[in-house]
C-alpha cells in the first residue's frame, strides 16, 4: 500500500515549529528522499540516532542537542515515517530497512562510532552492524525491541499488522481517531508521560495516514527471529538502557539479551517508561556520555560542562 503525497506530513506546513528545525535538510539516498537532522561539530566523533516505530526525529528533540555538544549527531526519519519517503513493500523487511539506512549513512559520510536506537530502531542498528553496514564502538539500545514477542504473540502480531497494512481504510481510521485524548492514552499505555508539546507532535503525525501506513508497513514485515539468532555475533560494547516502567517491552527482555552478548550491560532508569529518552533526556544523555568516555570514544577532558 502506498500513500498519496497529500497523505504525508508536509514539511512546508509542519516545519515552522518542528523541533531542531535549523538542523534539518533533505537528502536523496537509496532511491528515497530522506528528512535528516544533523547537529554538532563536523570533526567530532559521529553518532547516529534511529527512532522507533511510529515516531520521527522529534523523538530526539531533547537528547540530540545534549549529545551534539560533544558529537556530530545524525538523525533521520525512517522510511515512511515523518517526512521521509516510504520504502517499496519488497524492501520493508528488517534487513531491507537496515540496508537503506546504511546507504544513507554512506551518502552522508557518516561512520558512527556510537549508534543509538530506540525500540525498533535498536533492532535496525543491530541488524545493520551484523550485516557489516556500520562498525560502532558502542551500540546503545533504549528499550530495544531486540527479541521476538513470546508465544503466540510472535506469530499473530506480524500477521495482524499485515492485515491492517493491506487494508487501505485502516490508516484513515487511525488518523480520524487521533485526537489529543487518544494520543495521551496511547503514550500512557507505554508507561511514559510526556508534556503537552510532546503529545502534540505525536498527534500531528498520527493524523497523517501516510505516517500511519509507514508504521504499519514496518510492523507488518517485522521478523526478529533471524536477528535473535545472530545477536551473539554482535561485536563491540552494547549498552541496554531500560525504563523500569516500560509497558511496551518488558524490562526483563534487556537482561535476557545481555546474557547472550559478548560485551553488554544493562542500565536501568527508574520511574521512566518506553519513551525514557523523551521523558528525561538529561539522564539518558549522561548514561551515554559516561559509557562513551569509558570506552575512550570521548576524552573526559573534552567536556564543556
């Protein structure tokens, strides 16, 4: 299913108050027009930020400026999300999404030393690293969706998402029902609490059928079994940041992943939910910067704080 241009968020209309707007530009890569935000000193070590399903670059509105004090930060809207073009259906798999992101990073000349992904974004980065598209010294998973859903949910969930994706009416039903109260209930259901500005950004995206179709298409083609098998081959340090209130992905998942990786540890952030990086960007930035310093990616003496 392909969305019409008028169904997608329009930069000309939405950009006036879009978070970190001055850092935005549009880039052609992998046959797509991507919305990308870049911030920080060009000569600094590079970071890539990859948001989760249904989000966009606004998800990094608080974290990105903090990391950009010491890194060159690159944050794209994933295909079909926000202001980026959708992938053709044949490329909507996890490896296909990862390969497209890899082509974008090569086009930008970005070889990230740190790769940070939220939820499904962590799975994309792990797949890209396993496939040789990036070789980060540190991979950070924020409430990462790195394991298949347990039991029957792992079988039924992708199938149900595919049925919804193939029904052209579904995105419109989602969009019509995306008022402020509905979005607040959805975010609260993940265990997170956002301010009014944060909720409004999600509401604006969820009102666009093209954005909903992009999220559904991603979920409909999401198969994590191969990634789960390959995870022990992941090289480099992995930091698993976990919100203890996450209701979307059980916090215990991160500990199970940690035990299968050669160099990984879990850092819990108490009182935060699935969108921990939006709720408390300073706390999450502190964890990432300390880990980068411990690995020697950053020199502690470089800190301007």
